[in-house]
C-alpha cells in the first residue's frame, strides 16, 4: 500500500509573514520534542492534509488568521522548553 507521504513530490513557493515562518520552525521543534524527526515541508503537508475540506471551516480559518494582531506569535522564539533543530544540508559559513 502506497502512503500519501510517499507520493511524488511537488515544489511550492510560499510567501508569508516572517512570524508565521518562525512559527513553523517552532512547530518543527515541538515535533522534535515529542520524538519526531521531521522537516518544515512534511509538517506543512501534515497540516494541510489534516484540514477538512468544508467551505465554512476553511472560511472560518481564514477569517481567524486575518484578524490576528501583528504580535500574535511574539515570544515563540523564546521557547527554551523545545530542542534546537538544525536543518539538513551544509551549514552557513562552513566550507563545502
């Protein structure tokens, strides 16, 4: 049986607020704290797959997001209870 997470990959480009991007990093760290080894892409895929395709629920979700104040996610980076997760691949400033 083929699993959804094993299907052919597709590239997408996301343009969103910096605080939302930082929140995604925090969610990856939260997954690591629970013993999961994951990536930003896999976590985004899991979140998209988890949402019901119910027009009113999707509409509610959008309206909720659009009403969040600019400082709604402030403080996420200060989560000392979550492990630091390093992205795979070469490190910046490291010779290749």
